[in-house]
C-alpha cells in the first residue's frame, strides 16, 4: 500500500486563483492589498522565502512592499521600520521575517506591529482572538494544514490528532484551531517531555509532525490508514530538506504530505489569504 498525496502545491494554486478574484473585487472598490516584508540580515534561506512571498503576491495581484536592514541593525532601527509599515496606507498586511539577529528583542518588535496588519496570525492580539473565538488572521501553517486536509476530504471532525512539537508557529497554535467546534478534533500534544511518543502516535488518526527532528515519525509508530503531515524542515549536509517523517511511513499511512510540496506552499497561500482578508476588513 502507498499513501495518497496531500498535494500542497495544487491546493495552494486553487486557493490562489480564488484569491485573485477577491483581489480584483477589492481593486474595483479602489483598494489594492499590499504585503509588506521586513528582512533583517542576509541569510540566503530567509531571503529565498521572502522573495517567494513576493512572487506569490504578483501572481494574485497583491502589491509588494519590501524593506531590508543589515544584520547590524539596532532594535530602534528595526522598530522604526515597523512603525513606518504600521503607518503606510499601501501596506495592508505585513510580516517580520524570523528569526531576527541575535541581541534583538523579537517579542518587543512583534508587539509593536499593528494587529490589524498581522499577516502571520502570530501577533499576541491575534492569538488572543483565536483563544476567545473572535474573528481575525489565523496562523498560516496551522490553518494551511487544515485547508490541505479539507481539500482532500480527510475527516477532521471527531478525529484524534497527535501534534508533535510545541513551537509557536505550529505546535503551540494548531491545537487551538483543531479543537474549535468547526474542526471538532480531539488533540494530544506531544513534546520532548512526552514519556512514550510511540504509544501516543499509535492512537492517532492524524499526525502533525512539527518537531524539527529528522525522521522522528517512524513507520512502525503510525496507525495504518492515518493521515500524516510533515512540517519539519531540517537540512542534510547537501542542503536538501529532511522532514520529520521517515519515508517508510508512506507504506503505512493512507495520506501523507510530501516535503517539499506539502505544508510549505499552503503556509504561503494562507499568508496571502490573511493579507486579502485584512484588506477586506479595512475596506468595511
Ligand atoms: N515571520 C515569519 N513567517 C513565516 O511564515 C516564516 C518565517 N517568519 N520564517 C521562516 C519560516 C519558514 N517558512 C516557510 C514557508 C514556506 C516554505 C515553502 O514554501 N517551501 C517549499 C519549497 C522548499 C524548498 O525547496 O526549499 C515547499 O515546501 O515546497 C518553506 C518555509 C515560513 N516561515
């Protein structure tokens, strides 16, 4: 048996063509959504991601506002750009590419962002709204994963989901989404303090592997017929992506997300959704 593919590339393309229509409608009302990015330093990986986000914007008609600072930038210089983006009417949503250089207080930078322009869905106000059930931008990777499952008809309602990892961008926030009435899953969160990860995984109808540990999910730990989402992006010595999911899992699972080509493109598509929805909210 070989698992069916949760095709992030194709699903993201479908979301993008739907978004292009909404962007046209906004433009007809005199509003052009604009995504801002702030990149600090010249890490080639970060630059590559940021460029990809602007390519995505061009595809759906969203304007791009690119800001860059050298890795020697001070806290004050970074905060000045954040204030400029907050005040810039062409920028309807933006992200501060993470990680920021050592010595920078990242939380102070993120808290300074206008929550109405939070494209990542990770601003403290956005996460608070998510907990309280108030409408707002949703964290991109978690919501991208849910869209990927829905698009392929994988049942979330009533499913037992095992999340591996507790990082802010995925592990910490995806249980908040999955346990909403609209998703209605039962969630177990595993992390480095979990005593018997294999025993937990065996119970899972859906596994979200977001530990950042290469091949931590092994075929013998996965329940036959499960859906497995590979969020990990470690790199081998040749710079090739190594996911959290061992390739042998494809012989046991019913559904698997490829990596690359799975969760990554969905994260980028959801960023665009957040920008368009922020512009729609601002337009009233
Ligand atoms: N403020 C902020 N927001 C982020 O969302 C954010 C960030 N900082 N810092 C870095 C991480 C990483 N991240 C990725 C998004 C898409 C792919 C992606 O689309 N990957 C492709 C290609 C991968 C490749 O070949 O390199 C794929 O999976 O198919 C990867 C990684 C967003 N991040």
